[in-house]
């Protein structure tokens, strides 16, 4: 039943009485006005006729929560375009205490599993605001993105960690490669395709809405056919205009008029200038002449012989050129991934992205099925695209992908070095193979 006095930073806050075992307890609430940092709690017993007095001090620490606010996110950011960067503005306030505006905190910015740069973080000490600005890289998919901004614990200023999130829409500047057949004499159809790629990186862009219009320019008897669809995983939309056999053929210009093709897109992921460029262009359709058809009937044998000679003379060059294009695209992916790893990027993420881009290129050039299921098919596709690649280099690549995809252990510097070495060896062998004379190829 001893009487105990408790003080905080020298100010009395409570008087307690011990229980029969000499114990006592006290909860000291930390109100909103409490300052951050260390405080001294003093417990005093003055004593009585039987016991001497005693005093003890203890240090307690007050931490403050912080409130992160994102006040602005740019709505015109374009992937890989330094003239249209991602810009994020905000402020951080201390919760309670003096309600200070906080600056010079360590911030981390993420979007899904992608770590976004904060090296261009700028603080305004007069307003307490901050600005983060960066160019969105090739690994961010266009469309809706969730930005997650976190502040780390500050042990010097006694600030707890905090986080917030906001939404952003990322666009992409695109190019469109339009190919289509001529209208054969007596034909009732026209086939073609549209390939959509990133203007800056040539990456394929899937899931882009494309509309195609085939129409004449007649003001008296207008006619139009319409098709729409989306680009596939290889960034390609294939289309086919067809009319019933019971109608006059499309080659009958007296009936249908002279036709042309126009395209547009409603995908918000595309930048405004990309959609405008696509819709502005008019593609003239070529028609097979009737005389050419008659000649082909009379002189088909001569044409067959000539075609055989042309194919025999140019076949090797065409095959070599196509293979060279594929190899150049693959080499660029290998080189870029090696640069990312050397620069310290996340190992598993960089290798995953490398694998996905390799699959896209191999599919686009017909080396890999779009619905392939086994690692063996991927290996065979690599071998088919790059037959000069040694077994050792291919094995090193297989090991790199296997560790990244299936290993559950933390990937460290040794894995980074092995992956970089595998990629660099592959690039070196590709460069050496490119020195082989055309005749050998």
C-alpha cells in the first residue's frame, strides 16, 4: 500500500498505490500533441517510517505516424517517351505533434511487381511538397496502372512507415504495318493484316482494337464493308473482307467502284497522334488486270519456268534475310537484358521479361506455336532460329531460365553473374556468326 508518484518530463501525471505484492502499473496515453522522440518517466516513492524513499527514471520514445498524399498524377504519360514523362506530385504530413510538413524522406514507388525510379525525387522545403518524374520504361504495360508510394521508417526523426496509392493511365506511341493482297480478277475477297509495335522499342503491342473499312469514294452510289478486332499476342490483327459468290466480284469496278482501305482504333492505350496517323492514311487497293489473267492462261508454262528460276536464284537470299532479321531481334533482347542485369535490375524479373519477349519474336517469325506447352518446344524454336548457336550457349540459357522460373531461393550476385555470362556468350556467338560470308549462310 505504498504511494507512488509518476511524472513525465518532470510534470506529475499520476499518483498510484502498490498492491499487496508491491506491484503497480500505469498506461500513459500518447496524445496528438506529444512531441516525437525520447521522454523521461520518473517514478518516486517518498518512503515512510519503515521504508526508505526511492526514485527511478526510464526513457520512453514517442513515434509519429505520417500521412502521404498524392495530389497529382500526369494523364498524358507515354511509354519510353522522355517528352511525356510520368509526373507525380504530393506531400507528407506528420499526424499529430506539431503537424509538420515533412521532407527528405526515403520513398519507394511500385506498380505491381515493377519497381519505379525515384532518383529524380525533388523536395520543395518551402511548401513541403515533392515531385517524382521519370520516363516509363518498356516493362510497363500500357493502360490502367496502380501506383503504390511508400515512405520508409525514419529512426532519426522517429517517423513510422506509411503508404498510399493512386491510379495512372499509361499510353504508348505506336506504328502500324499494314499489308494486304490485291483483288484478283473475278475474286470475291481481300485478305490482310495489321501489326502494331511500340514506336520507340519496336515491342509488339497486343489487345489493341483495330477497325478496317473497305469502301469506294462514290457520292452517288457509296459502298462500304466494315471489320473490327484486336491484335493477338504477337501484336497482329488479321482480317478478311468477303462478299457472297452470288454477287458480282470485287474486281468488277463498274459495279462496286474503285475500293480503298482505311483503318482506325478506339484503344485509349494509344497516344492521340498514333490514332490520328492511323485514321489519316488511305490505302489504295490494287486490282489484277483482266489481260494479265488471260496472259497467265496462255503463257502459264513460261511463267512457271520463270518463277522457278527466280525462286531458285533468290530463295537463299530471302531465307537468309528473314533469318538475319530474327537473329537481330533476338540479339537485341539478349543484349538489353544483360545491360539490365549489369545495372542492378531485379534478376528474376529481368529474365522473365527476356523469356516473354523471346517468345513473342519467335512466334512472330513462325518458329514457335502461339499455344506451345513445353520447354522443349521453346528450345527447338531457339535452335531453329539460331542454328549456329553452340550447345554450351544453349545449355547456359536453359539453366538461366530454369533457375528464374522454378527456383524458390533468393537470387543473388552469383545468379546475376551466371545469367549475364550466359547472355553475353550468346550475343558473342551471334556476332561471330554474322561474320560468315553470304555464300556459306
